[in-house]
C-alpha cells in the first residue's frame, strides 16, 4: 500500500545553511504522527516544503504515490495535502459557520456567490455545521463572531477550515501554540478523534500533548531525521534524550 505522504531526500538550503537535510520519511494512511525536535531543527521548514509554500533544493514529495514536488501549493491542496494557516483578519467579523461554508464552497469549486446570502447555500452550510459540531462547537459558538470566541476555539476554526477541504493529509504546525493549558488538551484530543480517512502530521513542542496524541514520532535535529518510532521507543532513545537534554523529563512515563 502507498503511504499517504512520503519524502525522499528532501533538502532545503538557505544560502550556505542547510535547514532540511536529506529527509526521507513516510506518513501511513490514517497516521497520527508527531514531528518533534529542538527549536530551529527545521520542522516548520519541512512543513513548508511538504505544502509547497517553499520550493525544495533537492528531493521529492510524494502524495499517495504521486510525485507532487513540482506542483504549486494550491494544486497540492486540490490533491488532498492541506496545512492550517492562521486565520486572517478577513474572518474576524464572520461566524465560524460562515467561514467554513465559504471553505466548503471553495472546495466544490463554486466560490461563493457573494451577493447571495450564505443561507441559500443550504447543502454547503449543512456540511459546515456538521463539521463544526464534530469539532465540538456549540450552535452559539458556530454562529458567533469569530473575534469574540476564546483563543482555543479560533485555533479549532483554523483546523475546521482545513478539514472543509477534505484533506487526505493534514499538516498541523503547533495548533495549540498560545492556547491556555485547559483548552490545548481539548484541541489535541479533538484532532486525535478525527476520522481515520485523514493522516495527520503534528508539530508540537509540549511533550505531554505529543505523547497523548501520537502513535509514531519522528525526531528532527539539525535538519535531519534523528530517530523515528513509537512514543515508548522514542522516549528511551539515547540520542533523542541527549538532543533534548532535560526537556524529555516532562514526558509521561512510558
Ligand atoms: N527563510 C529563511 N531564511 C533563512 N533561514 C531560515 C529561513 N527559514 C528558516 N530558517 C532557518 O532554518 C532553521 C530551521 O528553522 P525552522 O524550520 O523554523 O525550525 P523549527 O520549526 O524546527 O523551530 C533555523 O535555523 C532558521 O533560522
Ligand atoms: Mg517551527
């Protein structure tokens, strides 16, 4: 069976500096995989190479068996490779239901017929409402102005917007960053409970959250894959412990 996503020798230089160094890894279909590594390890750069936000210096990105290395970001999105983005100001005055309905319309290639009220797009709005309910938005939250929602809910809305595109692979770069501890656990649990038709690669620095979420962990250090394995295996890995110094002490016992 093909991996949902695979890289071969993926490399990115910035001038004389190699931020991502010959990375070959694979994300199985339905994976709940975490990408961890010290600050500056190259995690965000790797996600940018996967999504097509940045061109690679060398190597390939293979999505469901198809080499998408030469494709721009929007064509990778169309094929099911989606990452989250910080919500732009544009959505501040819209409700989550309105924003997600627009995203569903966009996926369907219909665009919004902007002079027509969104409620006329009945099927798309129903799909958006169901998606938000699955992400634990109450009706009141789904219809409130986005800028009035708690921060954790706004981060969940970013994930909802990505899911509205029906990804096969979802890339999440620190989705709980800045979210208060009580809410961040809910964000990650909600993500972990998504249907298995989407493979998820999560970047997260909070080890408690990583160990709650991940079934496999890939460790990046100095741009290269240092280790890959189950959470228990990674926790015991001497080179990983060394790369993190004291940080792994926060991980729960395996
Ligand atoms: N556009 C860029 N130009 C130059 N250096 C960059 C650029 N983007 C990232 N880097 C460098 O690449 C390294 C990896 O960065 P990054 O991928 O953001 O790491 P991480 O997400 O693991 O913290 C860092 O040393 C960073 O300074
Ligand atoms: Mg980063």
